[in-house]
């Protein structure tokens, strides 16, 4: 014989109480592999941005330096190209370093996402694959996707952000910084071009 059903009240709706869920299931545990994966993603993506910043600011590793970066930005139609070149170079360098360290990750990822949004908009119409053209969209899209992923998943526990509020509650902070990143990109594209 089965137990009689019990009534319960959910506002104005009546009904029977659903069966109790099984309690012998273990909750899904956090995987250390996810932390290692986020560390590797931060090192790879952030490291590339640091290298690009060093190329722009200090002409390292075959970089063109601030002068050539200013000329390129002016050729793309940006006003105040010299100031923008310095901001771009130091932005990639500093924000990339923050990403590698896992410090202020949502802010760093949003700033670098703004850089890649601007790059994709400016290069729109160029070939996608690097094999076709050296000025292709492929690397910009890949790096933009990498920083967007880090914006939403955070830096992981192997970071200086471990335990911070944006690491414990990533979704509201991710949305806030996504809006900030898109606003910065729109400001650069519409205000300086």
C-alpha cells in the first residue's frame, strides 16, 4: 500500500507534493582540471597580448614601435592616432599582464575584448584566414573569443583573483564588464574615427 498524497499550498494553486528526490547522489564537484585549463588559457591569450604590447611600445620581437603604430592607426582613419597608439600599446601590455596573473580578470578581459572588437570592425571585409592575407581576421577573432571566455568563466583558483567577489559570482560581474568593454569599443570607433 502506498502513502496517501499530501496537500501543499503554492499560492492559489493546489496540488500534491512531489516525491522526495533521491539523496544518495553526490553533487558535481569542481574539477582541478578546469583551473589548469583556465590557467593555460590565461597564459596563452594574455601572453600574446603582452607580446603585442611590447612590439608596439618597445619595438621588440620585430615590432613596429609607436611611430609605425601611429601611422597605421592614422591610415585607418583614427583621429589622435599618437595618443591612441600609446593607449593601445600600454593597454595590451598591462591588461595582458593582468590576465596572465589572473588579477582583475573581468576588467582586463573586457579591455582586451574592446581592443579586438575595434580590430575586427576596422578589418571587416579583409580575408578571414591568415594563410590568405597577413592582415586577416583570424587571430583577432580567436583572441577575442579567448578573452570573452575568460570574461565569463573567470581566472580560476590558480590566480590572484581566487576568492574575490567576481570569482565567486561571475555572471553579474561578467555582464557588467561586457557592457563596459563594448561601450569602450564603441567610444573608440565612433568618437575617434
